[in-house]
C-alpha cells in the first residue's frame, strides 16, 4: 500500500482498487474459513476476525443511503467492521494513529533496528503467544536500555517505539520486533546527548545480550512449569534446544537511518493495523475454485543481480485462511509499545528533550475526520456531491443490519 504514489491515483482508481481487494479477500475468506474451522480448533479472536472480514462493508452490517436533494443520485454506503486486522477499513484509524504519534515524536534522526526469533522457537510461540510476546518485548527493551545508558555508546535515556510483526512475506510465521530509536537521548543533567560512536551500537554484542536475556526467560519458565511445551517435547529436550540456540547467532539488524521522525513512524505504521495483506498483493490474487495463487517478493536478492525475485505459491483457501488468521492478535494484546522518553510516564522528560532539539512541547493532535481525510484525494468530491447538480449529498435513510439473530 505504501509503495503506491497517492498523487498518481484518482479517487475512481482508489474505489476500483479497494473494491477489487474487497471482493477477492472476502471470497477467499468466505470459502476458506468454514473449511478451516471444521479441521482446526481456532481461538475465539480468530473466529471474530474471520467473520468481521467476511461481513465488512456488506449489507449484513447495515449502512446508510445518501442522495441528492434534487433526486438525481442515490448512493448506498455499508458500514465497516473496524477490526484491526481487516485490510480494507483501517485507513482512517491508521491515519489517526499516525497523527497521534507524529505529535509526540522528537524531530531528530532515528535508527531502525530489528530483533528476530529463530524458527526453532515457532512451535513454542504458537502455544505461548502472549507470554512469548511479553518476553520478546522485555528482552528488546532491556537490551537496548543496557547499551544506550552506557556512557561508551550514548549515556542517556533515548526514546524507543517498538512494533511487533509476526508474518513473513509469504504469510508464514516470522515473529520479530521493529524498533525506532532516537539517535540521541536526555542525560542525567537534562542535556541532549548524541551517540559516541558512528556505528551507534555494536550489533554482535547486542545480539549476545538479547539472545541471552530471552533464553534465560524461556529456561526459567520451563523449570517453573509456566511454558506449554509442543507435542513430543519434554523439559529436558527443551533445555537441550535452548542450549543449542545459545550457540547459534540470532538475526539482529541495524537498518537505515531516518533523518526525521515522520519517516520512521510511517514505516512502522505498516504493521499496526490491517494485518499482513496489502492491496499490492491482493491485486495479484487469483481464485480458482478452492485454490489461491499469490505472489510475493523473496527476502534475498536475485543472484544474477537486479530486483528481488518474485515467487508464486498456490494454497487452498483453507490453508490461506489459516496463514492469515494466525497473525491476528488477541484482543487486548498491545503490539505497539513505547519505552524511554516515549513512555507515558516520561511526558515531562519528553518535553525537555524536545526543547533540547529546538522543538515545541507535545500538543494534542488535530482530530482526523473522514470528510477531511477524503478531501486529500483527487476527485473525492465526486463521491460526496451530485454528478448532475453538484450539490452535496445528504443522508436519506439508515440501513438496518440484516444479520440473523443468534
């Protein structure tokens, strides 16, 4: 979605684009979810997400009718499901989240770091999603704070915004955390301090610390009986696996440097709402009876040089629904967490840090209304005004939900 230049798309193109995405996704979920639910025991939040995606912007959720005062045009608008994993109705919620984050971020360069779990821990993740999510965030926070508070690297309190991302490009399970870290921090004297080293942080040492902290939590949970083990695993075999992983390098990356705060928060916004599907992928989906063919770009570059390879994969609609629903977070699980200067309890320090870089104190963001949001797109007036007399459409009548009673 973010690769599509907004300035090059007219409102009619957006309407066709999202209607095609809606038809494809809802057709696939309507076919695949019942088959998946019969074969696999799904958690309650996955059932709610699947039903919300199928019913989103349909007559089942109700809506309203808008018409021209002169009687020239009438249009029907159906309500959205507003589920945070639905890819077709979260644009305005995401825009509101973006405005809220931009209003409090420090206008200073940020660093982008990624902390990944090895694939050997995926069976444990599926059985202990909430616990391992908490341990993953804790390990990342303790690792970054340990190094950034060290005078050899920064010696100050930074601002950290972290987002959980659980899918790979082929929708397989791939838990990792994206972190946006201020390239500087507030020291104990209230002064803004810059990093000591040009490399920012020693990646190999950061990996050792992160790996050790996370494995220590896993071992302690196994010894205390707090961890649900996969089928066929015992505490002894689990400890043996953790010991092997302790000698294996984990994937910790220090990525590109963002010169301003808005660029990094727009990047992180991809993973906040809407789930793993993007319109750029859905436009290339094909449904053939019970099969789904989709394309994705491989992580590694083409060995012959040039752009990344585009791969194809065919799945049954049930398997595709299973891959999609495994990334739906449980209701109440916070996948966006802030530490350091961006923590809620550090509002005073945040204003002090913003003053250190010549920035005004934090102010409440401007509310984002749907009328103003639609006005950003070219030709949006065609959707809100009559095409004959150009008068604004008014509410004619509501449409009651057509869902059957339980």
